[in-house]
C-alpha cells in the first residue's frame, strides 16, 4: 500500500470491497502482533497455574475491618482506609445526599462543566486544613502527580526524587520535559550531592512522599526543607498516606514536622483516610491558578463525582473535629509493631499503620499471601517491580477501627503461616 492509499484509509475509512478486505487484513495483523507480544508475558498465567495468583481478589462486602470473599468473612489488613471512615454513617449519608441533589456525575471536566459548589467548598476547606492559600481538586491522586510535575517544570529545570517514591511521582517526572535524578532513600547527604550538582538548573524541584507507601517510614522533611532553603530549591510532598495519620488533626507530614511554610506544594488523595476517591494539590494561589489552566490531566479528565466530593468533605469534618480515631490508629500501630518485633519480624523503620514484613523472595511472598487468605487474613503482597526482588514483602495495613483481638489473631496467624512456609522472619531490607 502506498502512502496516498494509506492516507485515504486514515482519513475516510475503507470505501469499497477491496479496500475493506485490505483494511480488515491490516487490522487482523495488528491484533496478531499484539497477541504475540503479550502472550510472551506469562507471569500472571504461571502464577495461576501454580495457584499463587494473589491479585484482583473479589470482595463481596463493604471495606471494613472484616470483608467477605467467596462468601466467607476474612480479617482485612490490606486496606488504606486508615481511619475506617468508608463505613461511617455520616460519610455514607453525605454521599447519598449528594447523589439526590447533583445526580451520579457532573458529566464533564473541572475546566468546563464539572465544577459544583461542593468542589469549591472542599477546595476552600482543604486549603485551611493544610495552611495553604489555595487547593485544586483532581480526579485521582495519581493524576495529581501526573498533571502537576510536568506542568510546573521546564527543560532547564531538574527534578530530584527519593528513589522509593510512589510510582505516580516517577510517571509525572517522566512526562516532564525536565530531567530527573534520584537520591538514596531518606539520605540527606545523597540529596545534598544532587542539589550541589544541579546548581545551574533554572529550578530545582524536590518531590518526595510524606509517608512512603510501601515502607511506612516518614520523609525527613526537616532535612529536606533545610537543604532546599540552602540550595534555593522547591519542595513538593505527596501526603497521600500522611493525611489523617500524622500532623495536627491529621494534616500530614508538613504539619507533623512543622514545615508547612517551607513545603511549597502538598499533594494527596481522598482514597485513604478521606474515604473516597479523588486528589488535590495545595500551594500558593498563583501556582494553583497556573496549574488550573495548564495541567492536562485536570483539563482533559472528568471531574470527581459529587458523591465522592461529599464523602471527602464529611470525612474531613470528622478528622478536624475529633482526634480519637487518629489517636486510636497510633495506638494500634505501636501495639502491632511491638508485637511483630517480639516475634522476630523485621518491620523496617515504619512509624505508621503501613507495616512491611520483609520476606525477600517473590514466590514465598505469594505463598504466604495465599495461605493467609485461606486462614482468614487478607494482606497485600508487594513484589517486583513495585520493589526490588530482594525487598519483596507483605504489606500489613491497620485501621483505627481494628480491635485488639483482630490484631492479635492476624499477627498470630501470620507468624504460624510464616513458620509453616519456613519464611525467614528477620530479613532486612536492602537499601
């Protein structure tokens, strides 16, 4: 087929029988190419054949401390609902009322017809909560990093990332026209080296998780902001796993370290403590206004649904007015970490309800995950490429609403199953 004919097909589609046959043949060839390409990726199928596949497990109930899988109740220790608000009556009622008033969707992007008074109210409330001038809502937390990092950077800038940052931060950096470099996890000597080597950059943007999503440890925002001031860098913190968990009334990592005025941008999500779905970026008013009119992941994505925004608002009401859930979560966290350590498990440097149990072997991690589910405990396996193979782990996640009895039962079950599978308990994470 010559270029003229291809152009005709592309512009107008097949116009006669011969062209239709050629068009169909080309389409079938493409399907074959895709099939051959992806049939080579056999990891999921191999895991299924070995009865080790642990993903897309179907839950038949609400997300609480117990869930129903295959018509059986199991203890849920794999959820990000840190405060247990997904089932809170006020949160559920807020969603129902929003649907009654606004319908199920706004049927458009924030930029055009997808902004309601609910969206504006939540933006104003979050700005006060985070001690920032302005907030902009996105449809997901992933889209925040995907849309903000490329929007605020230019080719002469440099992006400096902690090597254990969330995948969405790396995707945002890859979309940017600015280059990015990595520093060793929470290592201020390594960060300073990167800053020193980046002196000629027009802007130096340091992006870091407030709480690291797999390891559960806190970013050293004190050290990061001190270096940022010394080297005239901008700091962005993704507080997805920090909001509701640490800081004053759960205001996140910048609040926890009392550096809100030194962290230039604070991002986050509603899908953890705020018991909904959506995301946000908080900063000064001019920066938010620029992102609002230039971020492609905002402008070309459908707006968060009214029910989701209302649920996040109701959750924020609870978080701001009552510290009891956050304090109970801290209680549960300290209790569980101490219990795991007493049994010989290595939990790394976590200070949060994300407790990593390092195994260091992908297959053992799959085996332990599935055995635990059969014994009534749901946990998440974290394997390559989410972490390096030698850092594969079980990610044990707590809620404020877990009872002491549920925690004890889960920890004992994990210990017994690990012994049965001869999983080494005290393996250390590789840096």
